[in-house]
C-alpha cells in the first residue's frame, strides 16, 4: 500500500521545467549535445521512478547536512548561493565564509550504499566538472579563489575530496579520504578549461546543435547506463538511425 503511494507520486508527469535559458553548472559534465538540446526545448523523456525517488532523497539528506554544518560553522555557513554570468547558472549547496579562512564551496552528493566508491570511482567526472566550474565562477565573480570540496554521503559511508586546481598542479587531482582512509585520486581537471570553451562556443552557436559525439549509444556519454537507455534525448539521436 505504501509502496503504491510512492509509485503513484513519482509516476505523475512533472510540470515542465522552466530553465533560466543559460547552461546549468550541474550539466557541465554531461554530453554537450544533450545540454544544447535541452536549451532549445527539445522533447525530453521523463526520469524513471527510482531515479526521481533518489533525487528527492538527496534533497532530504541535504537538509540534514545543513543542520550538521550549521552546528559547526554557525553564520559562516551560507546555503543555496546563486552563481550566474551571461552563460552559466548554478547554486552552491554550501559556502563557508570565515573572516580569515579562504571561502570554501561544498558540493554535497547523497548516494546509495550499493557501489559506494566502487572501483575508486569518486570523485565522479560529472561532479568534478560541476564543482570545478563553481570554483571558477566564484573566483570570476568575487575575485578570490575558493577551496572546493566534494562530499559524498550515504548511510554510514562518506568520502571527502579537495579539488586541486590545475593552475598549480600539472595533472588534476583530488585529495581526501574515503571512510577515514586517506586517498589521492586523478581527475582530469586540466582538461576542463578546454571543455568549458567548447560548451561556451556551442552555447553561442545555438540553435545549432552539436553532432552526436559517439558512433553508437554508449555509457561514456550517458546515452545509456549499464546498457539501458538513460538519456532523455535518446530518441533524438538514435531511434531514427537504428
Ligand atoms: S543520447 Fe547520447 S549522444 Fe544523444 S544527447 Fe543523449 S547522451 Fe548525448
């Protein structure tokens, strides 16, 4: 009975998303074609029920996180801080601004227990892209370089990474800990300035849409996830060609 209520709730179509008309920072790690299709209002499939459930649970976890961080940082903690310029739009989950300390952006990712940091996958590429871009936009708007932290949290597990800026490091990396074990992971931060240019050029060229970036549907770009179609624009890229 209770499960039915969940399924009914999440099966209802959502009201159409009214975007800002700008690129969303959280999309910076996605397939460029999908981002541009979204901006032109191309028809997009709905997320499956289980994905929508997880998204809502992530928001609920964030409220708990705010209570915990507020207890430690008090008024130095700010939440849902907008970051915008002519092309990008985003909201910081958390910003800690002390009187002396470097401002610190915290991007919070709630996730399930299964496959937590499976195969050392954290920090994930798309999350690193988003967090890196937040750091850059913050620096451009406020003229101070922030620290950027990615924090993963699930039931009883955690991973925390500080992104190292490739301006100072020849190769991108993130240092931190996973369940209290110190780690250093490679993330391709050094490639992100070029990626940003590519996105901004594509945005300037709208309504022209970039070509499909792969020769067949693949997990790497997000067309599929473990072989199942997962991109809302799948039909726009493949069904007509198959
Ligand atoms: S189906 Fe694949 S190529 Fe097409 S927009 Fe989605 S992710 Fe990009």
